[in-house]
C-alpha cells in the first residue's frame, strides 16, 4: 500500500481504543481483546484495528486512544499496520509520554506493526466460526395489539427493548431500535439478529436520520444543543460504533433530511460538515433561506424564484429557476428538505397559507395546495422514501409522479407511513389508515382488541412492528405479512 496522508483520511468511522497499562487490558469499541501467548497487549489493539478496517474495506481509519488514567490521543492506522500520530499539537504538549511512543513512536512518526497471534474476542476474529449460532427469539409470541388482516397475529420474532424505544426501518432494510442498555441496535429483519450497535442512543429514536457526513454514511440525530453522529458505513459489520457529539446552539435550525446535514445559524450563515468532525461556516446571500448542504461541500439556498448553489467561499456557482404557484408569492415563510432532491416551500399572503413541492435539480413544481397551517421548524417529518411520500406536521404529502398530492391530516395521530399509506389512531382511539395514492380514499379502520389499541409502529414490505409493554419489560414484536 502506498503511504497514506493522514489528513486525507475520512472523518468517519472513528474507532476507540482503551488501554489499561496496569492490568494490560485493551478494548476496541467496547470489545475486550485477548492476546495470544507471548503477544504484547498493545499489539493486539493494532491488529484488531487492522482486522476491523479490512472488514469495512477501509485503507486507513481514525482512532482515538484513551488510557484508563484519563489521557487521550489521536492516530490513523492503515490496513497494513502503519500508525500515524495525529494528536493536535496543543493537545500533545499536555499529554504524558509514558506509553504513547511505544504505540506510535513519537510525534508525526511512523511505526509498522507486525502481525502475530490471533484476536479471539472480536467479532471478526479467526475464531468467528466457533461463535454460537443465532437463535431467533420470541417466535410465535402473541402480539398484544390488533393489526390489519394481512398481518399475522403471532410474532415471527420478539425481543426486549428499552422502555421508551420505537422502531425504524433504515434504507438498507435493517430494523433499528434502542436496546435495554441504551444503545442503537440494527437488526436483520427476518431473524432479529443484531448486526450493528451505536453507543449512547438518543432520547427519541424518531430523531435519527440516515444521511452522509463528508460522503461517509452516518446516522444523525439532533436534540437540544447536541447533534449526534454514528458511523454507519457497514450495518452488517457486527461492530459497536461510538457516538460523536457536536455542540449546536439551541436557537439554530438543524436540517438533516437533505443531501448532508446543515445548520442554519442565522444572519445568513450556514454550518456544513467538514473533515474535522465540526462545521465549516458558509455565508449565503442575504434574503435567502438555506435548504441543505450538498455532498460537494456546497449549500443550496432558496431565493424568491431560484434555488442557488453556493460554494464554501460564498460564491453563487449555480442557479435553478422555479415558478411560485402565485405571482404574489415572494419570499418564502418556510422551507423543508424532503429528500436529496425534493423540497417543500411555504408562503403566507393575504391571510392565506400555501405550500408547494419542487424538484430542486430542475425547479419543477410537482404539486401545490392551500393549507390551514404552515409547517415550522418543530413540525416532525416522517418519510417514506421508496414511495416519495411523507407526513410533515399535519400535512400528508406525496410527490410520486403518478399521484402527487398535499392533504390535511384527517384527524389521526400518525404512527408510520409505508407505500404511501399512512397508519395512525383516530381521536376515538380506533386505529386507521389512509392511502395517499388515492385522492378519493377515506380512512379505513380495522377491528381492535380494545380502546387503547394503536396502529402498528412500523410497516415494511414483509411485516408490521409493534412496541408494547409486557409486565416489567417492553417488547418489540414483528408480525409477518400473510400474503
């Protein structure tokens, strides 16, 4: 392998290596590692990093090294064992040098670590074949909530989760929930086998968005003053990923549903991802409303009749014209990214509110409608990417070419949306659903077990998911489709 420039290594993922010099113990991302006979415990850590990076098809990876005494350093490790010290100089001066030179040979030095022995306590070790085979848990458990007739009444699997957990489906097909030890866990949907873990789950799993950070796949969640990120390049890796947290002022507007995360800081200053797990500030034209960061380190912002692409230097490098639904509509009252190439724009004029959905890449107006209330920054967005549909606050949206539409919520508390069908609970506690593909469709209810029954928490192509209490536990159930 050619020599690697440590500064060019992507910011994600970041592995965490913990050393205990007194007990000669080492952990990688929470996994304890055991040396072979005669193998140095520090070398075990480097070997484990190499194995994990190779499994994730990474030529080099960033690592945070922590001692149990509270010291911390940064380094980059390559697949063939080259180790680079990347600790910032201002941090390095304050760090004791008791054992770091052994690992990385001094500031900016390079050390090649040979391969010796086997790692036996990490998922991808040479002894992986000896691991016990996964057994699907909770098969045929009774599901305590009535579901539409196309779903089984007994579980394909069921498993305990955190008390306040919900359940999401990721673009990869994995099912995401919060474990009892407060970790994000991605599971294989047919057997519930855990395939990935993210440390320190957010308070509300519905805040989690699958997106990119400088071109790297991540899960992101914003709450209060924190934007949390988890590396998610390989959700089948079997590894545990540490949470990375960025401070965000509570007055800032955070947009996660565009191409990449963006923070609107006010005064026409926008924060976009940079390579140091922080924000680069970009100045957008005054009077415009920032929409999203792009995967090319740019910002798309909305003017009166144009989508403007702005470089990190603040230059307008591309203009895409769009036509407002009415010539009286000038500056937008609100904008929301719906996905990487679709946005909802909102206006208020003469005591009337109006929204429209546009394709950003060419400015085409797909659908528009008057509405009772405009969405704001607190309006929760529930996406159905595969069907080009969403729920935004009390608006039901579809931008599917054959069936675009904007409807007011007919009076249900929405739980989920799948295949442009919204599932929720009526005000009288009856579960119900509404097909957004049919403009003349009405709410459809099904027989419930009792007045407290709700719609399923998640519906996918092959089943429905329910999170429900059972005595002193909370259980996630999967009901398979019957047809």
